[in-house]
C-alpha cells in the first residue's frame, strides 16, 4: 500500500567552501602550489601579489548586484563530497573526443629525456654479429627484461610467445644460445632468470682470484645454505677455513642483486620533499614557522571593480550588461571564497603543528626517539578543538624540517603500552630500544626473538615474543639466523 507523508529531519551538509578547505588542507606544499596556479588561471578575478584595499568597491559590487537582480543569491547545489575530494574532478569521458582530424597536433611535454634502460640494451645488440632470426630472438628477450634487470619467464613460455606473437619458430636450445649473448650486455648480471644466475654472471666477469673462485663454487653448489647463512655447513662441505669463507662472502656482498636498478639512464621522476614547516631551537625554546610557499599573497582583481563601477555609472543597462555583472559577481565570490580558504588553511596547519610540537617537545629538544610520547590523532584534535579528520589530513601528507632531519608528521603518532611501573610509553620508544639492542648484539650469535623479549622485560617493558616479531618486521629487521655474520 502506497501513502504519502511529511517528514522533518535535521541533517548536515558541507558547503562548497568547507569542501574546498578540506581539499586544500590535505595538499602538501608542491601540490598546493599547483592548485593555486590552477585557480589563478581559471579565475581572472583572482590575482597574486600584495593585497589591496577592497572595502571601497566591495560595497559597490553588492549594491549594484542587489539593485538590478532583486537580491538574487547564488546558492550552492547539493554536492557529492567523495567525488569532490577525488583527484580527478572531471570524469575521463568528459575529456575525450572523437573528432580528431589530420591537422590536429598532439602536444605533450616529456618528463625527462634520454635513453631508456631497454633502449640501452637494444643499442648494445648492434655490436654483435647476429643473423635475422637471432636478432628477433635477442630483441624479444631484451623486451622481456623487467626494470630490475631480470627475465622472469621460462624459456618454454618465451618459445611459445615468439611463435604466436612474432611468428618466429625456434626451439629452446636456440633461445638458450641467444640468451647467453644477451647476458653479456651491460650492466653485468642483466637478463638473469634468478638471483643465483645473476650473481654468477657477475662473478664470471671478475678476475679469477681465489676468493672469486670460491664464491662461484659456493653459489653453484651451496646456494640455499649460503642464503640461509648456514656457515658451519659451508665450512664442512667446501673444506675451507673461516678466513677463506669471509673472503668469498665479501666478494658476493659486492655484487648487485638488481642490475637493472643501477642503470643511470632510467627515466624515473624523482620526488623531492618540500617541508611544510620548520622547527628550530632558539635560546632554548622551540620555534615553529610555516613554509612561506604555503602563505601566498592573493587579492581580488581591481579591474573587476572598475567593470562594475562602469556598469553602475551607465544610465542604460542592457540585458547583456546584466549578464556580464552576473558573471563578474560569481567570479568575485569564488575569488573571495578561495582567499578565505587559503587563510583558514594556513591557520589550521600552524595550529595543528604547533600542538604537535608542544606535545612532543621533549623529542624536538633532544632528537631522541625514545622521548616520543604516545600520541593519537584524538589527542591533538581535542587540544585544538578540531575534528580528528582535519588532524589526519594535516599529518598524513605534510613534512617538518627539524634540527634532526626532515620528518613525516604522521611518524610522530604512535599507540601506547604499559611498562612495569604502569606508565604509558610509546610503541616508537620500544621499537627504538629494540633497534638499539639488535645493533649492539654479537653478530656471530644474534639474539632470537625470545631472548629479545627477555632483555626488554629486564629494561621494564614486558612484551610478548610475537609482539617482538611484529615490531622487528615493521623495522625491516630479519630474523636472528639471517643477521648472523662470520
């Protein structure tokens, strides 16, 4: 049964200004500069530079607009917050067109110029005498090399792909023969199918001194024992002394396990971190400053004021003039909204980082990570009277330049644990102590997780072995057996 009824309810909606502010807050410095540049290009009423006195003509703007439009107001439409906060504000399908002509010129700006890794390998093939069939196989093998320098596919699969995609019919033996040629290319170790083969290719290019010969023998006969650092088994199996084993291990440690990554011509975009804040110690006090690139000078265009003044002074007002005033009014409103959002962004960033700095003042004064207090987003949000999501936006993508290096702000946040005295201590503090213990251990007999748990308990931190293992993995520290040295 269908029926109609009236229902009243209260709900909260974010205004366009609030949404704009949230999006600006989460941008780091470089992205913020790009957003600022985009807004200035899209809104002619917004200009960069020293702010001028706007009060004289803001009243004229409002009076002119209200007199001719009977107090019309530009109201914000309902807006999808998730779509607004996404990186791509305009869907891809709205940017596509099918009306290209032969005269259209595609203008693209390359990120970097130079020879790619794969082109570097292809160029080297020109120095080898290969017939047409070998050349096709060699180029296909080079095309199968990944960015780390390995071929991760089996010879059988490559044989099938050559037949189906390149119309090159050959056998596995012929491919193996060409592969040995490709493996002679630089950097050494390229086109290997696994780590063992990669290291052996590099060793074969070295001068065959005793340490290199022994290293090759160990990798060929005892690769698994070597990777698991079963040194006693290696000594017995190869009938060698500890000094001889040390020399062989030293030769292997000098090799590059990822030869492709060493190619200097790789076209990779290097991301440069620009700190959003700077903390300095001045006369024993912490001093916080906001990066000047986050505080641009913006003002509303004076030319738009003159346009409106000219319209106000004219005796006859046509419909086209009124439409122009409507456009100008919208651009002025958008410019004012953006300027206000920038100011609120600056204030929010500074207030949030200032609260974090004072909360972790012991760390910022000493640089000792063991002085970091347990701190969660809610602690800062409560202290500054803002929402947790706002603090999260500031912390997740911003960096601060400290006397101890540039740090990601979110790294100052950590959960708490109880020590034996019942005090709350930061998990970061525990991890730092764990890291120090492992650094100072005897590498011939590294400490197991059980022994690490006992040592931490003796220091007043009762932590289970599985928690030790979790922290060790988070610190990217291998298990005791893999930390062992001769």
